[in-house]
C-alpha cells in the first residue's frame, strides 16, 4: 500500500512556548550561596540569665571563628536574658572576617537579607515591557517574601506577569492598554 508523502513542515515540532516571547525569571538561578547558621548567644549566658563580660571576652578569644568561613550567620538570643548591645557587636566583629554575611535575627531574617542584597543589585531593565513568567518550581527553598518582592519590582515594568511554568501559568498582572484619543 502506498502512503502519501508528508511535507517536511508537518514533521517539525513547533515549540510555541519558545516563540511566545515569554521571559522566565527563575530565582533558583539567583539563590544566595553559603550555608545558613544560627549563632545563639544563650550558650554564653551565665545561668541562662546574664552575660558576664570577662567570661564572654575569654570565649571570644578561644573560639574557632574559622568554622564560619563562607557561611551566612544570624546572631540571636533565644532566652529572655540581659544581653548588652556591645555583645552582639563583638560577635559581629569576630564573625565578619570569616562569614559571608552576618545579621541580627532569625534564619528567616538572614534569608531576607541575602535575597534583598541580590534583588537590590539585580538588573530589572531587561524585563521592561516584557511578558514575564516567574518560575514556580524549585529545588531550593525560596521564601514567599522573595516572590512578593519580585512582584512589587516587576509590576511597574512588565506588560504581563505570570507565575508557574511557561506551558502552564497563572496570570497575575496585565498592563492596561493606553487609551488613544
């Protein structure tokens, strides 16, 4: 039996997503490097209540600060204790030569700072008047804060903003057409 010849065009698979002009923003590609570490000053408290300056300064001299090399450190105190401000500052003095980033607060505060640094140095101009998809799936834990911040920064620039994958998006924003009189 003879079959009709197919045209070459019919055999081609057309990637409509690639032709759509969508730009995908994948925050996993911009994930801040370095392990996240919480330094809890509670371990330096006397009887879990107060910080003794002499003992604390001795600890600071003896502690191996190199273990924080390249890490991102959040300094906190999980106890309701009397901790003078200079104690946090001394910790920062000792951590800063080694750690990638040092903040006061929780690991969540640290994560916010890391992403803020990235978003503040980000070039948003390529997204102007573009159709943008913010990628939803990620192997890394991207906090909701980041997605809200991306939305806040992109909305004034883009023609449209979507969330998900280019083949399956949730529309978030579409620029209204200008009224031409």
